[in-house]
């Protein structure tokens, strides 16, 4: 029973870490896209 509980904890922590990394990755992509758009707008204006 204890072994099953530890396995469950490991699975939960891995899942949470995966979710965290996914959200951080999405945020990073959004920031990069926003900066890219900003640069395009500047180039277009000049």
C-alpha cells in the first residue's frame, strides 16, 4: 500500500511539473510573438 502511495505521489508531481512547464512555454511563446509583432510594426512604420 505504501509503495502504491509513493508511486501516486511521484505521478502527481510529474504531472504538476509537466503542466507548469507547458504553461511557462505558452507564456514564453506569447511574449516572443508579441515582441516579433512589435518589431514588424516598427519596421513597417520606418
